[in-house]
């Protein structure tokens, strides 16, 4: 449905998107995950044909975004990050206006608007459709933005940060709505919140510094990201090198690093594969008569991975600034 | 064309909800009424000509205030993004904005018919002059509005757009007139050809001159074309 090949975008001297390629099959919900400034919004703006790419080729439903832009726009419903709306218009009036721009025949507009409004929970408190957009709360504006994107029932939905600025209840409602929409739309959305993407999407692309740094289903990603399992232990009873040496001689232990915290020694024990060696370590400690104050199995999470990516991107940006 | 009309209607409704439209309307009518009464007393005769000439100069200030937000507001709020990701072309957007403002402009112009009514009550104004004067005002308005729209495509700041439009219009309407008056050749001759008032005075005298028609219409076409190109330019910048 969405096909991106070697997409690159420069904003003057700044490289925003760096040679990315991906394909989104019909009916998938794909999440772009990345820190602020990673190139998510830029990529989405190119997909919707709002911005041209510096180089590369993007096709949506078989139409090229550059040469066949109008046809691409007909196939896409787009909600930009800030959800820009005309504040002086009433909700119904705005949706009717958008429906007219979307080539929906005059006779069908009212019923289309009603249907979409119901889907986006705009019809419930009776007066919402009659209120001025400028008077609405952030959550309602977001729903109006989504309703706009859905009017022409597009095969592809592009949602830039659909849950930003919403309260927890609204976030949950939005998430459910997106999942329901995923049944008959191909959706591509962006977020810088991992939990968001993990729960809504069946495919995640992690973007940082304009590049796709990881890509897969949430499960695959977790498998890829998780390193070897680690055990952290704090104990005392002998000098650090002896403690480390004894632990290292255990079966299945790959590497041990020691550090001191007061008169306690902290050992970080890297084990082979995903094995959990806590029982063996405890047995060793009790045989030797050492004192133990903490014994913990640590598993790398997607969160850690994401934090690390963000950190690296910021470091690189910092270095570029310094140069 | 259908979409341009949809856009024009939205623009016009947005106008009616913004205080700026009423301020411009009231300001324009107040100033042109003042101008009308001053001229009626001094001249002592019911001539429409000074009224039209005065309105043409007043519009140099009024029109840029009408057009300043047309695109700059869309850039500033980001609505340009949802607009340009809808299946509408840049030409339709510019044309829609143009038509929307022209309706407002003509409505404002129509309210000055009150002055004409007063003249009929106290004298015998020439109906031919009145008709040509209003035709001239509409042609002049089309050119002014196009310049205003062009200025509005250049920036996301409304005030900057207004100042730019007043600058361009002031150059063709007022500065050129001053150069003509200075009379330094060959500049004065050139200025006479570029001066909008040279052409407008034919209309306000009650004379139809095709040169004026061509001047105003081609100015409108040129600036609308430039507006479309500036709006498109985000695609190749």
C-alpha cells in the first residue's frame, strides 16, 4: 500500500531523513517511533505529498507522490501533528466544508459527516457539532481532526502523534479507535512514546537521526533488542577480585564486572543466552558464608533500547552543533 | 471551479466572523464620507469624480487589511497543511481566496451608493460617470486584491503581508503619481504609463478606456499567477 524507496530529505544544510526504505502492506498498523527531531513528521509530510523529497521514490496505493499528487491525496486521510483547524468555524460547518473539498457529492455530505462524527464520538453531547472549533478542548479538537481525515473513507490513514496532548482516558479511547480503524484501513502513525506504539501497532519502525534503526513486530523487536541476560548481585565477605573470580568460575557465566559501593561489592554478571543463574549464585554465596543484600535478574527492555537510541541521537546532534 | 467556490464561501463566512472586516468597513465608509462632504462643500457642485478618486486612494490602505490574513494565517496556524493535502490545486486555492475577498470588496463598494443617493437628492449627478466610476472601482479592486493575496503568500505574519501590499500598491498608485508631478523626463513619461491613477481617472471621468481595462486585468492576472507560483514553491524549495 505504501512503498518508500531511498527517501532522503534535506532542509537546506540539515539532513532530516537519511535514505530510508520500507514497505507497508495493506491493512497494517505501522508505528513510527522515535525521539523528537528524528524525522518522523518529515517522512509523514512527504508521504502525504505536502513536502517534496530531495531524492527517492514514494508511492501510495500505486500512485507516485510527486507526479500523481492529487490521486495520492484522494487515497490518504492525514491528521497533522498540531491538528490545525479553522477556529471560527462550527464543527459541522468545518466537516461539511472538508467534505466538499474531498469531492463528496452535495447530497451525501450530511450523512457522511454524521457517520464520521459518530465514529469519532463527536455526536454524543448533542451540542458538540454546533460548537465553534476554537472553543473545543484539545481532546475534542483531536477528534475533529481525525474525523476530517476519515471523511472520504481513505484506504490509507496518516496520523502524526494522534495521542499527544490527550488525557489518559482519551488516550485509551483514541487507541481503541485506531485499532478499530485498522480493520479496514492501512494506518501509519507516529509517536515518541513507546507504550503507545507497542499497544496499537502490529509493526514498529524505530527512527532516529533520520534513519530506521530497528524494524519489526513488537515481539520481534523485543527479541532483537534484548541482550544476554544479566544478574546484579551485591555482597561482602571477601575482597572484590576474589568474589568476582569465584562467581566467574560458575557454569554459564560469561563475564563479571565488579565495582564497590561502600564496603559492599557489586557484581554485574553476564550469563550465556537467556539463562537465569540466580539459584547457582545464591548457592555459591551461602556455601562461602558471604553476606548478600541484593540479587536481581535484569532484562533489557524496549524502553532501555529506546532511551539509548534517543541518547545517541542527542549526542550526535550535540557533536554536530559543536563542530 | 466548484472547489474554488467552496473555498470562496468559507473565506467569506470567516470574514463575517472576524472583527477586522467590520473595522475595515467602518473605517473606509467613515473616511470616504468625510472626503465626500469636504469635496461637496468646496466644489459646490455635485461631481462624483473626487469621490471615486478619493476612494481609489483609500483602498490602498483598506484592501491590504482585507487580504493580509488570507494565506499568512493558514501558514501560521498550519491549516495550509490540511488544505494542501486535500485534492485541491494551488490555482483553486488562490482563485477561491480571490473570489471570497472580491465579494466582500464589492459589498463594501455597494454601500457607498448611499453617497450617490445623497447627490441625487441635492443635485443631478451624471449616471454615466457613476456607472463608469463603479466599473473602474471593481477593476481597480481586482488588481489591488491580487496584489494583497500575493503579499499574503510571502509570509506567515499578517502585518508583514499588509505592509508589503501597501508598499506595492503605494508605489503604483501614489509614488508614480508624484514622479509624474515632478515632471523629470523620461521618468515622468514612464511613470505616467505605470501609474494606476492615470488609468483610473478615465473611469472616474465617465470615460471607458480599454487601456485601463487591460492595465487592471493584466495586473490582477500577473499577481494571481505569482501567488499560485509562490504557493507551489514549497514543492521545489
